[in-house]
C-alpha cells in the first residue's frame, strides 16, 4: 500500500470537509421530504379534479 504524504492527506481532507459540514442539513432535508411524502403532502395538483 502506498504511503500518503502530508500534502495528499491534507487535500483529501479538504475535499471531504464540505460534505461533512453539510451532512446534517442534507439529512434533515431528506427526512422532511420523506415525512411529507408519507403524510400525503406530495404533488397535490394532480389529485385535485378540475372544476367545470
């Protein structure tokens, strides 16, 4: 296995930092979206019959 240098280790951590920082927000968004779909709050425009 190739030994990682300090520079490559630093660059690897720098690339992963935004993903780690925003992971709670992304997870919360996905959970809210799933709850809305489960509660029937999805696309309601297709479920409402047209008025004549």
